[in-house]
C-alpha cells in the first residue's frame, strides 16, 4: 500500500485516470461529488469490460514459446556483493545493469506476457497492467504453464536465489521471497511518488527488486523508469535508472525515501517484474 502521498501528485494521478474534471479536493461541493462519482463508475465499467475481454482471450489464445528447461539463469549479484551491501546499508538503494545472463534474458524478453494476459488497473496511484501475481504459500494456476517466463519465477523463489540474496549480507539474516508481480506500463501509466506501507510497519531490512526487462531507453524519464526521491512530490531525485533493459533497482522499502515514475508518454513503455525479499531471523 502506498503511504505519505503528496496532494499535488494525488490530483495529477486522479486527473490522469478519471479525466480533467475529477476533483481531489476533500471540501468539494455536491455537484463536484456527483461528477466524481460518475467518472469513477464510468472508469470501473471500462476497466471491468477490458478485463473481461482479456480473460476471454486468455482462454482461447496461447502464448507458448519453445522452451529448454535446462537453460541456466545466472545473476550479477555475486559480482557485486560488497557494493550492494555497502549501498543498501548506507543509502538504502542501488541500481545494477545486466541483471541476468544474456542468453536467458533474450528468451525471457520474448516470452514476456502479452497484454491480454495481464489485468488493467483501476488504481490511480499505481496505474499500469499487472498479472502473474505470486504470494508465498498461495497457489496460482497460471504458473503451471512452463516457459522461460514461469521458469524465471521459479528461479526467483528458489532456495538457490534466496541463498544468493542472503549472501549479500554474509548470511547475517536469511531472506525469503515474499511475493512478486509482473507489470506492463504504457501510455498514461503512472506510479505516484510514495513509500510502501512497510516503512511504517517494520524497521528490519526488506528488499524490493524492480527488474526492468524492457523499455524505451530513448526516453527513460517518461517510460516507467522508477526513480528514488527524497520528497513525495518527485522533485528531489536521488537515483534514476540509466537503462530499462535487463537492469534492476534494489531498495530497502523500510527506509525514509520515496519511489515512483512519471506519466508515460506516447510510444513509451516498460516491462518489469517486481519481487520482495524479507528476512527470517535465525533465532526465530
């Protein structure tokens, strides 16, 4: 859940999703309330209709790609243990290029879900298509289909990768994959500058990985390049990705900074997988 949201950004988000006549003012008059309700209902109907059509398409279309199950996935974490540890402990975030080996990345990019495999969002604060949602200990039948994409998910929640993440901090505390989700941002998508609710609930180390699979590198600022901000209005930039192709932003989502991206422009896009790792304390 997004917390500590700036009112100006909230108004931008609402007008972007519902239209320019939507009012975010908490003291609006009766007529404005009616307009808001009308725009909200109109949007819900639109999103519901789109998602119904996409659900139907998922039943009749197949996104199968030839798959070699013995293909190995290697990440760049082991080559950057010290830098990751130092930057996470000192700043709370780090950006890395070439996250996985090139041959697997090529196949992963080709097998990224089609638009109809994802659901359109009706959340003004996190306005982009999402799907392939994994929550620890909850079964999702979509992962029964084996291809390079689902295999990547299997790798991320594997004991092998959990050990790789834990080794960053010299096994001081073990980490496990809590959840992950796939997202596809296109024109008018938006992620409001915010903190995750964990920043208020927990103070232990919780790592969020935003793996950028593909995007428009010619206009990263308006192609869903998630930035780290010092303020909730997105004015004081601490870090922005330099490429949206096979790169990863890692940050501790309990720290005192914000993240988000600007409204995407025409011909801009971003494909990503976000996954979260939490600690398991050895004395528990």
